[in-house]
């Protein structure tokens, strides 16, 4: 099962610290609404599709809630709430439509992304012509949310050092028991929503959002996991696909075990690229060749695994937390210097900056968790990915991991939380063709660590109308990252409806 949050990560490590309740209300502004699109909607779903949105000012944006069925297969089972935020088109009084955005995860808040960094999520030309919409998918953030541990228990779950030696049966049993406690807390505290936290249901929620916003087609920009959400939408509603951009794709046809292995190999590749850059700098704590530096990093990981470093707040830095700290800056080349600082300090016995990186990854601020990303991530994955790993396939995966990611491999595995999840998975892993859909643009970055380039290639080939835009470079996702070729292709498509004439490679 994938162990890495494959979400859109901002280039800055500075957290705003501004929760929704802390944003002062702006003066009331006129709101714009179009009539809901209810064409072809079954009678039992009309009460949801016909609802009128009550927009309210929230800082510089508009916010509202949408009511959706808890279970799309049986709307009588109850309702959930979906949180939306809108950044209005800045360059026109008649926008092209509403552009839904999803930053990935699963479990990353789309509301927070727009509220805190809308210009990072969407380029200025697109923002000028679209109402940009962020939403928290079911189970996430300010929507009806998965709730598991309090801060103290989450600290123990994410940071405590196992008592038993890594790789032993007792170590695996210890991790499995931790996962069992976590799963039981999620079941006890989430109000019965866990079996309905699926990408399929979330894609159906997205069609509801499209309709109540008054659009007859979906305009959508999805990053990372958001590409799987967008592709699932296209599978379910191909005739309602307008302009879809899927950036940093997840391959919908590969197993959870393969996702984890391929991500590990991707991060190993990104780590080698980082090391090559680091070794050219006098401030780099490593010397010699890239192979030498990777071997020394492996030695460092083994050292803190054996003898964890104490932090000023009482937490201990072991190999698992150090690995989280290493992964965090690899999402963007611009954040590689933070990794140099963390590794230099750890080599000198100081884990504070490494904890800062790990805390940022885990959305931990001053001892509190500012979102429920970990809970929602597990909830989605445990329902979306079939538990189909056998001893044979696991052995093959372990061998591939050891051969292709030797530095990361010893510290990548562990007990799968989904083995003890309260509900069996309902998702399937299969190619998505979305026959009949309008052109769908897939963006892939050649050395993307979290969603390796091969996944974007695969998704573009699966989609009957897929077009691939390749960004040659480092980091996670490709649009709005400073590559003029990529940005021009995506913005021409979103603004004019004209995709690239065939696959496009942007150096």
C-alpha cells in the first residue's frame, strides 16, 4: 500500500497558521449563481442536484456547503456536507465556468489550497477567466470528516520508535497492533462514514458540485491523487467531461503494492539527483561520488535506527521520521536546500530541523495537527485498493525495491494499515479509457518522485482521448512550475478548449 502522501506540495515550508476561523470576514459582496444543471438526473437524486448554494464571504473568497448523499447507491442512508471555496474570476464578469481543483493526497484539503495559495494552484491567466473552486472531498478537512486520534495519540502513531528490532516478526506485530488501534479509533470517531470514503463516491460528489454550480460540463485541474479522482469522474461521466487536466498522474491500473514500490524507486531517483546537486556545493555534508553519498546516507539512516536522536520536545528521531524528513523536500527542487540543512544537522547530532520537515509533511504545528490528512489518506486507500498481495508478489516487490532503491528500501516497508481496516475495500484497479470523453490532458514530469513519469505515460495511453504533456525536470507535478512550454499548453487548453496537437515534450 502506498505510504507517501502524493499531494501537491507548495514550494515554501512556511505554514500560514491561518485556520478558517481566523480569517476575518470581508464586507459582503454580491454573489453570482447559475441555475443547477439537472439534465438526466434520476428523480431520487433531484433533491441534491436542485439545491441552491448559499455563498458567504470568507476573507477574500466565497464559501459554501453542498449537501451530498452519504451513499450514492442508496441516498436514503443519510447525508454528508462538502465544503467549497471560490476565488472569483478576476478578469471578467462572465467567466468561462467554474474550474474545480484538487491538490491530491488523498486527504489534502482543496479549500486550504485555494484559501492559502490560490496563485500556486492555478496560473494567473486561468484565474482571470475562471471561478476557481477548491473543495474538501468527503472525509477531508471542513467537509464531513474522518476523525481518529487526538494530537497525543497521533504523535505516538507517527513518531514513536518501535520497541522491537526492525524486520523482526515482533516488530511487524507491534506495527500491526498500532494500526489496529488507529483503525478502531477511526471507526469509533467518524460517525459511520468510513465505508463510504471512496474515490468513486467522491467523483460522484464532484458531478454534484459541477451541477449545482450551474455548469453542464466539468472543468477540472487535478494534481497527483487528484488525477485518479479526475480519471474516475471521466469513467463515470464521459459525456460531462469538459476540459480536464490531470497533472502528476496516478496509474489507475496498478496495485497498491506496486504503487508503494514505484514511489520508493521514484524517491531514490530524486534523492540521487539531489545528491548530485548537493555534491557540487561546498555546504554539502557529503563527499565523493553520488554512490558514495548515497551509501553514507544509508549509514546515517541505519545509525539513527539503531540509536535515535533526542529532540528538545522529548521526541526521538529514528529512521522512519528521518525518512519522512528526507521525502518532504524532494517534492520540489527549490526545497532541496532544506534537505541539506536537515542532514547536516542530523550528522552533527541535532534532529530539530529534521523534525521541522517531518512535522510539515504531517501537518503538525506546535504540537497540534491542523488537518486530518493522515486519517483521510488511510480511509481512502483502504477502501480503494484491493488487498491482493500474495507472498509471491510481495517477495518480487521486495527484490525489486532492494535492487532499484537500495538506500530507501530498508526503511520503506512495514505493516499495512489496510490489513486491519474495519471494512473490506470496494475499489478496483483497472485501466480507465473514458470512451466518448472530450480530450483530456495528462501532465508528467520526467523525475517526479511521488507520481513517477511512467504513470502519466500509462494514463495518457489508457484514456481514449488522452494527450500527454511532458515536463523534463525534477519535482512533483508540472503545471505552474515555471516551464513556459507546459504552462502555455495547459492554459491554451483550459482557456480556449484546444489541446496540444499530439503529445508534447517540454524541455
